[in-house]
C-alpha cells in the first residue's frame, strides 16, 4: 500500500510541475497581457505590432533598428512611416503610433510633459549642392542669405554665373525647423524669412531635386548624403560623425523618439533594444552619433 501511495504522489507532483512549466512559459506580461517567451536571443521575446511615425529624416536609422528587432522577435510586426516631425505628437496622442519620431526638440505648443522623451542621437544637417557645382564651402551667414533671398547667384560665392534654386522641406519637417533655427543672418534666425523655390515632403524628394539641377541647393540629414549630391563644408568643417560629435560642425540637431506615459511592453522592449550596445552600434553605423537613453 505504501508503494502505491508513493507512486500516486510522484505522478501528481510530476503533473503539477508540467502544468507550471507550460503556464510559466505562456504567461502574460503584467502590464499589457502581451505573451512573453523566455527563449529569445538576449532576453524575452515579445509579440504584437509596433508603429513608428514622424520625421522622414529618421526613416533610415529606424528601419535598420526595427529590422533587427523583428529578427530577434519574429512575432512582432513593426512599421516606420511619417510625413514630418509635426506628425509625431498627433500620432502618439491619437493612438495611430506607439512611437513618434522628431528630428527637432518638442515645441511648448506640443506639450512635452505629456510624453516620455528619448534622444537617441545627434544628426548633422548637411548642406548639399549639385555635384557639378564648383562651390564647396559656405559660411553659416552665406547659407542664411541664400535662403532669405539676399544671395541669388552662385557667382556671388565664387561659382558659375547661375541662378541659385533654394530648395527646402515642408513646414512640418523637423529638418526644416532645426535648419531655420540654427542658421542665422546678422545674429537672428531665419524662421519665417526663407524664400523657397520649392518645398518637398521628404528627404529623398529634396535630394533628388538637388541632384537633378546644377543650380540647386538643399539641406538633408547627414545619414542621407550619397554620391548623387555634394555636401559643402560649413565654416571650413565638413559634416561627419566625428565633427557632429565634437561639436565643430555647427548645423546639427537631435533625433528624438517619444511615447505616451504608459507605453506597452512591445514599445518598451524596442526602446531597451535601442539602448543596448547592439542598438547603439546600429545607430552609429547609420551615420548618426548615438546618445545613451534610459527607458522609463
């Protein structure tokens, strides 16, 4: 009889252990109910959707980050989109995105206190011209005067007798906002004083316009510069990761991610990945100077 009772007890203990193992592996996150498994590379895996939207200048680095994050978390579907930094707070408030992307600081009118704010890096704003343009160096003052219409021909800057076509981004662009605040003429920024020949709603479209017009000038994220355009030096300093990091390149701005105060587990997991050594290296590899973040 004792042997029978011992056998029954052993089976009961084994069954309880098995039930615990299965329920433990499939437990819900305490905050969101998101299933979590413990066999993910570098930590727990998460599942669900993740939407990032806002600054188009941040698209490249965010695509690189989300691709690696999805590789580590196969049950996550992440998308990156947007039409400018101004869209970021609206999208987070409206619930159409968990993460808003801004390539400028939040404005007071956007109620910064409503969000958790993470500056993931610093990006240089490169001043680009057509590769055929003989002008390779400009001062901040000269750039400002081009965009306020005080300098209208490249011959005034030592180049060919060719009209300057000043291209810029649309009003909601974080790149435009940062550019107009940083660039000064006579000590005053050029906000609301720019005279744009054309305005574009994405970095790619503006860069394409400069590449296709010998007289054109524009401004794009440093990470977007390629051989279709030529980045000029500013005050004798070329835009690069090193010159942005040491502050010698003057036209630079932050790359910022914002979330609501109660971010879900997928959002937190992604931000923790961004903060990791691997995430920081991805940011650096994309031409952005990473800045450490602490996830709230």
